[in-house]
C-alpha cells in the first residue's frame, strides 16, 4: 500500500513564466520549480520593487519582464503561472488564452458570480485553440491528501460516507492583509483547499456531487480588534446519498505539535492522517488491522510542483487536467454557498447537483 504521490512531469518541462511574482510565487512557486527542474523563462509583477532582486534569489529565472504584455508576447512562454489576486484574474486568463498560452491560475479562480457566468465562454475559446486552463489547487498534491485520493480511487476504504477535517494550528498573519477585505475570508478563501479536497474525495468515493452546504463563522475570544474577519468557521457539505464532509477551524490554535488532522470514513475502512507543519502522516484502518502509508515530500513545495506538472502532463497527453478550471468551479460554488449560508445565520443552501 504505497501510492505514488510524487509530482509527474512530461519530458519537456520548459517554458513557464510567472505573471504576478509576489510573496507566494517567490516563496513557493519558484522553489518548487527549481527543485523539479521546471524551466522558468521569466517573471513579471506590477511593482518593480517586488522583482528587483528575484534573479539574485532565484538564478534559474531567465529574465524579469517590463510588462505583462511583454511576457505574453514572448514565444518561449508556453505556460503562464497566473499568481495575481482574484480580482481581474479572468481578464488575465482571457489575455493568456488569446496569446496562445496554457494557464495555471492561482486559487481561488474567482469569487465573483459575474466571472463564473463568463468563464464557460472563455474555456470554450481555449478548448477550440487547444489551450488548457488549470487552477493551482496545490493542496490536492499534499502527500497525505494525494495518497488518500489514490487509495479512495482504488477502493481501499470502500464507498466514502464521511470526511472530517480539524484545523489544529496557529493561523497565518491575517490582520492588516488583503484577507481583511474578503468577506467571510475563512470560508471563501483560506479553507478552499480543504473544501476542494473534501469534494474530490466525496465524488471519487462514489458519493456524488455536493447538493447542500451549511456554514457559520464567528469572532473568537482573544482575536485582536484589528482582525476584521472571523477566526472561527465550520462548513459542512452533504451529497444526495447522505455522505457528508465537515471542515472545522476554531481559531488560532495553540499546539506543541500543530497540524491539520483529517479522517475519511468509508464502508470498509478509514483513512486518517494529517498535513502541514511536519505533521504529515497517513494510515488505513480496516477494523482488524492498521497500516501506515509511507509518504515522501510535503505540501510546500511538492504540491506546487505537482499542480504545474499535472497541467504539463495534460497538455502532453492531450487531455483535461485533474485541476481544470471547469472542475475548480465546482469548489468555488461550494464556498460561495457557504458564504451565503453564513450570511443567513447558518441556514443550509441547496445546490444544483
């Protein structure tokens, strides 16, 4: 029982340019690409200060573009790693598709209903041009989560009946960041990785799509006044067959051994593990025996490499990537339903299957 969770790449892994080379691009994207030999043609950021020393820190970067238009016009660029904020991201995707580039867009793809209405036409134009558009749901390739996905697909725990996540670690800095300006930030942005993997496990485990979402969020004791968004949230999803998933974050937890434990209960077994902060582990429990699943790597940075690798493999194999934009929309609709539920005091929101 040793699922292969290593990032996959085609023989040619060249031609990446990062549009929006801010903190996450320089701390995770570029280190991931360096570790796995992904060829980075260049980077661009709105602020020249952001990229002033990027080539000193990351010598593998060939150049710093003076404009986004220069990046998109470069014939060496095959893949645009779009790491901007969600606002205006669809316009960047359209520009990249128009320039004939494949796209890996940061998550969340968008939080705007208007963008979701326009997206199918953009993806149709991309498909007509042979362009693939994927979303950087790098959490799908966190080793413990990826191994769980592969085991579910193999039927190792039977049909999935329940998924549970607990956030048992400190929150990252939130006060004074752009997160303060995102309504229900935990539900719509921070927890999107957890929502996305839970929805994936329910679907892959035979439970079907999410049809109902319920969520609440609240401020907690000790939360500083300057932190405008709630630090506690609980989000639950249900499918038509009765399988459920719950994500629980109680606040900025104090823990000597922090992590994010999870449980996936199936009809013939349970997968239980944890991700982040060196807590990575996974075991499968079949009632009479428990088997540890060997893991290698970590979400940061292997997950970032694997998200790009999946897009490259999809292009090479002429198929849709697992992390396609069309699939990512399903997770976005879940978090938007969670936002609406929280706005209504936790009343469940029904979703079209």
